């Protein structure tokens, strides 16, 4: 469905791939055809769009401007395609999700399952990354929707939904602190600690409480993987810190205990859903967002019911 010129399509492919050869491979066309369209576009613009570097192609300032235009054009085309499918009575399309690892345990499988039941022709691609990398993925068009903890508000993003969850210490049921209703970070330091690396939002949320500690400490393990920290905590290797989101199965089966942190009150983490600001959403993406927002609201309601 190439309504727009090949130059826009090829330019966007080169931007994403970082090289003409790789873009041509992904498009299944000759490299010369891609190069010819890029040169044609540069001639029309009157400025180079890429810097030719030994490590690959890098966008120039003019290239950045064209990239923003291409993203809007191609995403609008996707919306039009979705609308046309809707007129035919079929829900079809593709949803690209960038998400934190924690929601992949139960929340996202539930949401994707509901989406597929309502619209079997919709395909989904999921990539996991730290919260702070997600805005760039949305801005670059690599993701239609981002699911992230503790993101700062940005004019480039529109927050579609948000729910609040308590950060807690997670440990096996037999741990000395497992029977408490709440626990302080200082009390946790009497035991081995598993900390998230700075690229994860958990590290940022714990920052103020860590700064107030009267003594320094060395974590037993530092990790950038939520799954690894969860597994280590379940094996008794140390206390890790997470929300209940993503721990549903382990908590239900009694393999882990989640004890909310008390740092002069609860430590709250906002789990938000984001899309690119100003974008007109395809129908299938709108359906996905409605399902996801409802699932988040249900979990937040359960969180509040525990108080």
C-alpha cells in the first residue's frame, strides 16, 4: 500500500537500518534503487540527509527534519489502512509495543490475549527495555505504544493511562521480614540486597530513601534484568524491590512475598501507557489501548483494596 513516494519509504528504511545495504535487504529491493531514491530526495531538499561515516549513516539536521515528517506520514498511512479495514468489517493491523520487562509476566499476556480474541488478524511485536529508553523508541517510530514505570512528562509523549503501585521488598515466605505489613529500607540492609542498575526506574525511585540511610552498604547483586532479580529473590539470594505487577503468579503460588516499603509513607511507582503526542491512532491501536488501560485500572483497584 505505497500511496506515498518510494523516496519517503526508502528514506525511513535507511534511517532505521543505518545503512543502504541493510535497508535494501529489509525492503527486498536492490541497493542501487534505494541509493537512487535517497540521492533524488537530497537533490529535491537541496541538502544532504545523511552523513556517510565509517560506522554507518547518521542523520544530518535536514535529515532529522525529514525523519519527523516521514514518521507522521507513514503512521497516518497506517491509520488510514486500519480505517479502511474497519469499513470492510475486519480489524487488522500491527501494534508495536516497547515495554518494561515487569509487565511481561501476566499483564501484557492477558492484554494481548484479549486483543487477539477480539481481533484475530491483528499482529503484535513486543520489545523490552528500560523505562528511560521507551520515549526514544516512540519518538523514532520504533514503537506505537510504550509501557513504562516512573516516566517524566514530555511534550513528545501523550499519556493514555496511568496507575499507581507500591514498591515493595520481595523475598521468599520463610524470610525473617516476610511477615511484616511494611518494611523500611534500613531494615532490609540487615540482609543481602539486590539492586537495579541506574537505567531502571526502580533505582530512581529508591534514590531518595537510599540517600537518607545512616550507613553505606554494598549490594550483593546489581542487575538490569527484572526477571533475574525476581528469580534471585525467590531463591533466597537477597531482597529485591519491585511492584506487585509481574509477580502475580509467584505471589499466588506462595513462592514470593511482597512487603510494601515504608519510607515515611509508601513508595509509589506510576505505571503509564504512552503514545506519540499529536498522533491520530489507528483503530486497532485504540482498541489495544482501551484493553490495556482497563487491565491497569483493575490491578490498581486490587492494590487499593489491600490498604
